[in-house]
C-alpha cells in the first residue's frame, strides 16, 4: 500500500471516529461519564497546576495561532517551500472553518461544573484539540522534512505529549468534556492527513 493510500485511510478512519463520538455525546451514559471525568479532575486542582495548565492552554488560542502561523509561513517562504506555504495557509484556514462549522452544527453547551475560565461559544469539538493537532502536526512535519529528518521518534513523541497536555488543560480548566477533546483530535488528524496527501 502506498503512503498516500495510508494517509487517505487515516483521514477516513479519523472522520469515522469523529462521527461516532458525535453520536455518542447524545447518549445519557456518555454524558454521565464526561461529567464524572471532570469531577474527578477537579479533585486534583491546586494553584501550581492551575498556573501550569493556563500556560499550556495559551498555545491553543487564536492569540498564539495567528502570529505562530505567520512565522511558520515566512520560514517556509524563505526556504522556498511554496507548496508548504500554500499547504499551511489552506490547512489552517480550512481547519478553522471546519471547527466553527462543527461547533455551530452540534451546538453542545460547555460544562458548568466549575470552570476556571469563562469561554464563549460551543463545546463540541474542542477547538484547542483540533487546531492544535493541525498546527503542531504541521510544525512536526516541517521539522522532520527540513531540520530533523532522522529524529522522527523524538519529534513525534514530543508532539504527542504536548497535544495530550493541551487537551488535558481544557479538561482541567473545566471548559470541555473528554469527548470534545477526543473529537477535536480526530477531526484535526483527518485534516492533517489530507494535507499530508498534498504536501509531500
């Protein structure tokens, strides 16, 4: 099986996972598990952890993504990777449009179990998880392609750990349910896989 076929299958599989999660959030049992997970995390809240996770969650905000995307785009242009630059712009803008469309479609209210931040908008899927997966996935691809082609285990592990912390930060702060985060990861991986089909 070719590499492109693998990425196409991954995109299809992640889209399927997203649809299953979207159906699951309507089930009372899943809603109960979501709420219980947040209640369990609230037990472990403390000042140091709150500072840490508020710092981590910053890397999933528009305030971070806009300049970070611009810097990454300039780096690609300077390296004369115009295909990569186009892929970055199309993928990031497409991912944002997808995120906003999905939130408007499902209109899931945010948790009310004691959030540590007041966040507008709907909860499903998590924009931090979706946009974070796309941006940091693209960053990892760039690092592997341009700078660390032989260090892929370290780059992949580092990216996965950071994305897990980013998702956990939204749960810790009480502004998303676990299914929101998982759906964001799934949608983000689907978008990233489709991007990888083009940006070789």
